[in-house]
C-alpha cells in the first residue's frame, strides 16, 4: 500500500515548487503529511504550535524581497495546544487573502465547516486524510490562489495606473512633489515623509511638505538635508546657459536609493534645467532596504512623477527665459527677487540689485540693422556672464536693459561689481561680423549706465528695490552715461 502511495505521489507531482506552511501539533501526522506533500513536489515548512507559527509570520518582511520565500498555501489544524486554529486562519486571511487556507479537523461537523469558512478557509479536510485527497485538495487550492493573485495583480495595475493618471494631470511642479509624497505615504504606509524642491540657482532646498506621523518620526527637516540629502547636492550639473536649448524630450530616470545614513529612502526627480525634486521616506519598524523594495513595486507611479516633474519644470523654466539670450526674464526676476528679499529679512543678509542699460545701442541698431542689434544684445549677455559670480543671477529685463541680483551683497560690494562691469564694456570692441553676417559690424562699442540699490540699505521692499535701482540707472544716464549711480541710503530707524 505504501508503494502504491509513493507511485501515486510521483504521478501526482502537481505541487512542484509550491511552498506550503503546515501547522500541526501531532508530530507523527505532520511527518506523514509533510512527506506526501514533498513527494508531490512541494516545499513544506512545519510548525508544531500556534506560537511558533506566529513568530515566523513576524518576519514576513523578507517575503517582499524574495517571492520564493512567500508561502502559496496554508494547511492548519483547527485544534492546537496553545491556540485556536480558527483564530490563526482569521488573522492570516485578513492579512493575506490571496494565499488560500485549508483547515484540518477530526470533527467534521457542519458547524465546524461553517466556522472554518467564516474565518477564511477555502476548504476543510477531515482526518485521517488520504494522500490523493490531500494532494488534490492542495492542487485545487493552489489554482484558486493563482486566480486570486492574478486578479489582485490586475487590480493593483489598475490602481497604480489611476494614481499615475492623477500625477499626470497636475499642472504645477511643487504641487506634484507634494501629491506624490501623499500618495506614496498612503500606499506604503510610510511613517516619515518629506518633499523638497531644489532650485539649481540656489544652494539650499525648499521644504514643501512634512508628513511625519505624530509620536513616531523624530527626524527634523534640517537634519535630513544636512545628513541624508547632502551628498546628492554635491557635484551637480551646472545650470544650462540657455534653457531653450536643453533636451526636454528624453526622460532623465529618477534616482531612487537608500541614503548613506541608511535610515531613509530618497527619490530624486531630475530635470535638464538642473532643478530637482526630492522625496525622503522612512517606515517605522522596517529597514530602508525593505522600504526600497516596496517602492520598486509601485515603480510606474514614480516614473510618471518623474516625467511630469521634468515636463513641468522645463515648461516653467522656458516661460521664465528670454528667447534671444537664454537669460532669465522679468517674470523670473519678480519671483526670484521676492525670495531673496524674504531670505534677507529672515537671516539679516543684504541683497543688491543692478539695473544696467546699454549706451549707444540705438545707434548700433539704426546704423547696422536689427540683426546686428540682436547679436549685440547676445554679446552683452555673454560679457556679463563672464564677469558676475556663480551665485549672482543675470536677467534680461527687456530691450537693451539687464538686471543682476546679488545675494549676500551690500551696496558697497554691489558698487564694486558694477564698476567692474562698466570698465569691461568701456574697454571692449565687439566684432559681430561672423555672428550677424554683416561685414561692417566690427569694432563696435557700447558702454553701460548702471544703477545700484540694496535691501535694506536703500529700500524697504521688493518694489522699492526695483524702483530705486531703476531710478539710479536713469541718474547715471543723466550724468553722462558710462557711469555707475548708487541709490540713496534710507533711514533704518
């Protein structure tokens, strides 16, 4: 009879590679069932008590990193020495409804069957169980489990697609970073989450959203910036001179990795403008590597966020860029200067503004034509770029007027830089023949009239700073051009 059973097992090797958890306190019965399942090709892990099984389930995080460790079936005796099999089934079904459960019982009454089914069991087997009944019941449960997992996979795909579509519909990049954080926090049950925007023209990221759960997270945003995020700010690509020339079509893949501090997972969304969005995540009770694995399971959400961030950032940057020179335009100045003045008020550091106008530009334009005039504007932009510091922001205000925003710079320091600019233009002769195609466009000269104002030395607000710098520039014009004029200092009391 034993030989017939073994032959049957070989012929019914339908559980090949199926991982099964067996919870059975009778060791003799457990050995028999385990041997039968193994002969049918299954990989069986046996637990003699409810306690040992519960301890094993506590370490279920490893299932996320390796599907080969995840059980596909659960076979449970309803009577255990240290607990109820029904309670065990109910707890398992609530957490993993896609992994079928078979109940084992020596009391095959209708009440027992109903109770097992209500708890979440797919079916039950009455002891003593014959080998072919056990194998076929397990095979049926496995097929049911495969169908459940396929349906779950389809539902997950639809769910993830819905989230991705939500992200794709957002029309502002900072709102996108905040929404992505909220969605990922909900999907992965994250306990600490932060989103930041990093403007490549600045040296410090802007905190957009802090989603620390009360009583769990203790990490402060500044601590995170100086620790986990700091290496990502180093050796960054330079801001392109002309955003209009960047490749806005090719997607820059998001950077997703465990921070070097090993307590956070960091997602960086990049843009060809060198601006970036950062999202930092941590989960209480789970190491960062396990959280990284969970994040990879919802990769389509992150990829859609990356694409949308890049598109929005490039579009925004293009709207803030002067098409002729590739410099930022007046719209950008309004935003940037407001931020710099706010920073000045917060930290007590001054910010200065230069208003610069090209003298004799109209004569160049009228004599040689608009093509030469346009090339002169571009040549002036290149000259200014070579003089100003990396931390300064150069803009074309309009026509032949330029502005330079000087963070952490006093009126005196701004005056020194303005004189350097004035001197450079006064000593330069521009040869624009090749650029314009006009043979007479050589040895051209333009000088500059520059107005200088500083917050808070000569202005109390953003509007006053612009007004005072502009007025100082016109004073330089009236003074004979090719000179620098300083705004008056205001009463600080």
